[in-house]
C-alpha cells in the first residue's frame, strides 16, 4: 500500500495546495504522475507501489540505472566510511540486494544478518551462512546497527518500516540510511529534461530532502539525527550530461579529468549549496 502522500502530509512536507506536477511520467511508466512540493522540495509518487512479485523476482531492478562500476565504488566507500558501525558489532543490512556489503562486513563484525525480498539473493545468502529474512521482525536478535542503503525510497509506508527497524535496534544502537536526494544539482536545476526523464523511476516512490529525512526519523522515534550530503557521481558525469544529455561520462573520455582531489572539492561545493545527489542519515535509539 502506498501511504506516501498521507505520511508526508502528516509531517508537514506536502499538501494538495503546495504540491505541483513535477512530471507526467517516469522512465518506465509513461502515465505515472510524479509530484513535487513547492515548499519542502520533496518529490514523490502516490499512485503506485512496486508489486511484491517484482521484488521477489527482482524484475523491478531491470529499471535500475546502476551498473557494476557504481556498485563497486559504492561498496568500497561504504565499507571505508562506516567501518566503526560494523566493527565487532551485531549488524543487519536492510534491503541488502545481492549482499555484497554484508558479506564484506561479516569479516570484521561479530555477527551479521540481512533482510531481502528477492528470492535468489535470499536463498544464496542463507546458503552462505548469513541469516537473511523477508522482514526484520523475523530476526530474533537485536542489532547494534541497521544499514539501509537505497532502500527507504522504495517503501510505500516508510514510517511503518522505520518503526519496525527501530524495534530491532539495541539501546544506543544506530540506523544508517542512504537515499537519493531530491535536490540533486542536475534534477533541481530545471534545465535538463533529459536528466529528469532518466532519473524518475516508478520504484523510487520518494526522493527525500534533509528536512524530510529529519522529520520522518523523528516521527519514528529516533534521536541524535545527523544528515549530510555526498556526491556519488563525479564531475565528469555532470559535464557529459550537460554536453551529450545522457549518462556515462565517468566511464568514457570525460573520466580523464577525474581525480580524488577534484571529486572532493566538487562534493564540497555541492554540499555547501545542498545539491549533492545522495543523502546519508544516522540516528540513535535511546
């Protein structure tokens, strides 16, 4: 069930008066409306939810734009940046996909578990000795940390799932969330329709803002909420979009300009103006 509009409205993040039509379609559904709130900036879909069978089969992932290159970069960044949250800890990866992160984290964690609906990943992880369930409530243990990398935006009732996650975290434990950012520079600039058409996807029911993440985590009962932006895609990708109006510059000739120092500075600039492509939130259970 899609409760996105009701949830956002209850948090003061949208209303019938303050929202406007952002797009008449998504890249995979030509008749699905996408809304944007003129005040909060949150972007959302209210008339759709990915069918359970598509989650189970993995069919919905066919609409994802993410490739192997991005997956490897994301994995290495997450392992490095969040090591203190899984080192010698009991952790769960909520919406773990193929389980790349949780398998690597298992080498340094004291105990790991996962939540995943896609049947082949679910079976594979259990065969590898990683306890994977269809719901976090099925796990009989409490966790020091629950990770949710690019999962929250898929959920039609995000508040319900955040409350369930909170119930399975130890006192003083943490949740770590990573989601796409509604104020992404290319998306919010308004001058690149091709990027909008490429980005909007029926499985991404909400593109969050910092305010939206803050409010929904508070409503779920989390404390000590910290939110910051990161830039997953480098300057070369943005330049390629502006020049060719299509993705992939970071994999082609434009990648020659990329360097760690350039990406650091570009990310810093985008963070300053609150227009990174990704948000990361951490919060504590008291």
